[in-house]
């Protein structure tokens, strides 16, 4: 176990200096093995250690812990607009145009997916497991950005974060049959689902440009040194977090858009 907090940063957002986005790993926490850098209170880890892990994570990103918005994930296709910190019940995706409001998801194989509209200062986060992906949660999130804030899909940028890869994500026939055949591969009698490709397809169908999407090559299942994986470790698995938000402007002025109307905040 290392004491250095190791994070995964997307490169797709680096041109936007007001955007901060990262995904935690299992490295850098204080929890006893096998938890390490576990950020969930619901997996049997000690509360005090999870609190310290969270403190380290958000401190490494210079994010205030009282400005967090959490979807209370239920593998739904529900998308909420976040205007204040807090928990959002039965929700798996959040969208905001509020600066200094940080959108957080918890994962351990499901996809943490992040969206940015740099022109309108809008950010979104999506928790996309197979159930949410079947229900097209990613496409629905883009639609909320468009309808609520006037985002133009071709101007959006997206990051599909570390998650279960097609190399390892075995599913049963009853799950595979709910997806298009091109995102399912067979090896002998076993079926494997490519959730990253499925969500990439949803972004493309929603109007995003392929060059504006980054896909993490990392698989959480076989990347045991770096990532938690429920599929791999079951009840002995911790959880990671992904976070995104728009940093406040130094002078306190942030322009935002809603329904095509420009406003100063």
C-alpha cells in the first residue's frame, strides 16, 4: 500500500483551464488491505478511514468537501440538474452550470463518464453500468444538457473513464441480448460486453464528434494493482470516485447559459 494518492486524469479537458476532473484509484489510502484508497462507507470499511481517504482525494484536487453533489446511484436512467450540494435520490447522472459545484460518482467496474460544454460552462457526470446503458442514460444526459442549458452536442467533450473492459466483462445471455450485437463478443460459450463502446455509440448518436471523446484504455477487472473491481473481488472490493466541476473565476464572475440566454453569475 502506497501513501501517495494516485489519480487518473483525462487529457481531453486539459485545454479548458476552468475544468477539473479526475478518477481515484486504490492507491494512496489509509484503509487496511484490501480496501486501500476506498471511498465508500457501504463496503465494510472503517468510517474513520473512509473519511480520511475522502479528505485526501478532495484535497489532492483542491476541491471543497462542502460543495459536492452525489447521485444516489440505483442503476437507473434518471438525470438530475444540480444547483446545490447534496444527495440526489434515485439518480445516476447529474448536470450543472454552477461554478464550484462538484459532481461525484462512485464506481468499481461501472463507467464513470464525464461531459463538458466549455462554451456554456456546463458539466455532467454519468454512472453507467449495464442497466443504465441499456436505458441510454448517456444519451439522455446529453439531451438534458441541450434542453436545459442550450448545449450543442457537437461542441461537447467527453471522457469515458476506467471501467470493466471488453477483455474481462463477461455477461450472461439474458444481459447480452439487450444490447446490439456489435458490442458483444463471444469466446467459445462465453459472452463479453463492451460497455465503453456502447456508451461511445450513445455519444455519437447524440451528436458528439468522435475526436471530442476520450476513452480510457484501463480495465478495472484486470487492472488489479490500480483499480477496485467488484467483479473481481466481490465483497472485498472498495470503491473509487470520479469527480468533475467548473472552477470559479478569480474575479467572481462566471457566464452561464440556459435555454440560449446568456446570464452573469
